[in-house]
C-alpha cells in the first residue's frame, strides 16, 4: 500500500513539475505576445496617421480640382457665348437675358 501511495505521490509531483514548466512557458510566451502586440499597435498608429494625412491631401486636391473644373465650365460657356455673339448669332433666351 505504501508503495502505491509513493508512486501516486511521485506521479503527482511530476505532473506538478510539468504544470509549473508549462505555466512558465505560457507566461513567457504571453509576455512576448504582449510586446509584439504593442509594437504592431505602434506601427499601425503610424501607418494610419500617414494614410489619414494622404487622404486629407487628396481631398484638398480634389476640392481644388472641382473648383478649377467649375471655373473652366464657366469660362467655356462664356467663350461659347462670346463666339456666338461675335459671329452675330444669339439664342432667343440669351437675347432676352442680356437686355
């Protein structure tokens, strides 16, 4: 009976030792993962800030181009009107609007 109890205690001690080793590995791995996650968060914050800056610049350029296209549309319409007036042709609604 004592021998069976000694074997059971020995197996229990081995299991506890293995559990302690596994816990140590897990904690080391968890700490490593925490460091990696923090580094990825830092990298992503920098990347997202850069992407946001690029998007803001593109939005500014798009607004500027929209304004330029609007100006060009007005210029082309004025040019068309000037050419038609120069050759002596006016649309009926234009004649009434300019009087």
